[in-house]
C-alpha cells in the first residue's frame, strides 16, 4: 500500500537531513520496517542521483545472532561492516520491531562484547558519514506510549515531518548561551545537581541526525558533577526496562545508583568500564509534539521541557575526555505535571517548569513552535 507520508518522510531524510548529492552512496539500514517504506527511501535516494545500498534486519534473527555471539565471529562481522561503511557517504537507519524488549535475555556480557567489537563501525558512521536514525511505529511502541496503533502512527508522522527549520533561531540562541556558561544548577523533585560546562561546545540538533529531533547538547566537565538527579522517565537499555533511576555523584562519578527495576543490572552497566559511571552528555529537549515518555530514547530525549544527563561516552564534538562503551540517555521531565523544576546558568534562571525564561529562548517554547 502506498502511503504519501512514506514518500514525504523519505524526501525529507534525503534532501534535508542528509543532503544527499548525485553520485554519493547511502546505506539504508532497515530493522523490521515495511517494504513500502524501504522502497520509498530507495526511490528518494535515486531521485537525487545517489546510490542506495540496503540492509534488511529482523528482530528475532538479530537476537539469535547476539545470544551466543563469539569474539571471532564478531571480528569478521565488524570487519565486513566497517569496510562497507567506509564506502558510504550517508547512513539512514529505520529501527522498528514488534517487541521492544526482544534483546532482554541477551546477557550483559554479550551486549558489552558486541558493543566493543562494533565500536569502530559506529565511530566511522558517526564521524565520517552524513547520518540520520529513526524509529519505525509499531504496535509495541504504541502500547508503551499508551496509544492505539493508528493514533500512534499519526503522532509519529506528525513529529517526524515537523518543519525543523523553525527550531533554528531558538536553538542558535540556546547553544550560544550554553557556550558562555560555566556553572549549571538543576533543581526539582529529588534533584539537586551542579556541574560546569565551561569551555565545551553546545551543539544544536534540528532534524539532521535524529528524527524526531529538538535538543541542544553539550557535556559537563568530567569531574565537576556533584549532587543527585532523580529521573522520572522510564527507560530501556540493553533490552531491559528501568524505572525511577536515581544517581548520586561525587567529583563527577556515580557513587550510588538505585531504581525500581533491576538494580543489580543497573549497577553492572554503570560499572562495566571506567567511563560508564561518569557523564558524557547534558542536553535540553524541546520538541513541541513529544510530551510524554514511551521508553524509546529517540523520542524521550526530545520531550518538551526535559533534560537528559547521560552516563558514558561523550561525543567528539563535545569532548570532555570520557570514554566508555556505554552511552545511556536518561531523561527527566520538568513540566508541572511531572513535578516541575528549574535550570540555572551561572545563577540565572533559564528554564522553569519546562518553559524557557530569557526572551531570546521563547522561540523554543511549544506555544511559539506550534503557532
């Protein structure tokens, strides 16, 4: 069945997000996605004179490959995939799946091994290609969002085909303010967190790499984080669900981690290597269409009125020296219905109860973005 929304989304990804040019090559990595969407993307790539290369994945097959993955086999897979990635100018991935916890029974040890072996492929993709990653709407995602499948599909396409150019003025103002800031203080229910972002870039994200999008990210000075943060958005990492994660910090390091899920696995992840217990990213989210968590980080980290504070690997563009196989975006929502909260930059109130206070940042508040 041809759905005009498929063609519109494919066109936006090719022409806006990755800006594909004639003669370039794009790897289309499709995980449990309808053939019609893959076809729409192939056509959009060819319409600009570029070359599509397609990989098709299925969740149960990926789980089987991961369950008993061996180092020698992963070396071969990683070598093949790295060689392929080096021939690509762009990478577009749709990640679907009828069961969002399909990998839940793959051991943490196997997941760490896979992450370690595939890191070179990921690094090349992030650093050397024009890339964009999306989810694909499924009944599983709709269920987690508490919505019917049809309503969730409508929500998905409304979010993913947002006119991201409207975010640019406000994002520019916010990133410039963050790059002038030294001390950040975040307060809210269960949260009293202080750290420095002095000298670290702030990167605006408006539909180029992740869809949905709508955030500005940076990183804390590695050893500067002090205090406690209580996350109120549920999360899934390495196939397992975690709720009400609470982290305590001293001199940048997580010294206590609790949750209402698998606390043993939470602490195993946060101690899996030397950098996993330090923070690699601090970001502020403001997508006006994304309001509630659904255990899908590509959506949840963009929630209007949220921030995420991420244990693990930092990004090269916001270098703070932290290295890890882990990069776990944990989200706290500060709108009134989630308990509210404030963010201060160098003692000045920047956002209260999810709304930006300084006039140059009003453009990022939902009423302005949706006007």
